[in-house]
C-alpha cells in the first residue's frame, strides 16, 4: 500500500511493475489521466471498486483499449439508501 497522489505515483512506475492494481477512487472516478497511466504501466489485472457507476463506465471505456471487463457485480452496502457499490475486474488483453 502506498499513500501518494495516484497520478504522480503511476507516472514514476515502469511498465510491468504490478501484477494487480486495486482502485477505489472517489465518486468522480479515476479520470482519463490515471486511466492512461494504468494503460501505460500495464498491470495484468485491475480490480476497480466504485460508488458511482457512471464514472466507472467512463473509466471502463478508456480502459477498454487495453483491458477486457471479465466480472462486474453490484453490492448493496448501504441498504437504506439508493447507493450501490460496483466491483469490476479487468484483465489485460
């Protein structure tokens, strides 16, 4: 585990540095810059937890050039609210 700005940290990493990356971004999602860096460093698998399906969809579209969505599940972590968590697993193509 690393406590750092994600974009700055990823920019310092070399290709193939990670087998698996677990991401749990804020509601705005990873964003295009972080997604591009993930595509560049090419982890074998991305595990992406999201509290906002719309931002996760945007990120998935960006990641689709290098990754295939292999699993997607919704979790009702807060049953008295309309919010859902989504867990997506992406495998490198």
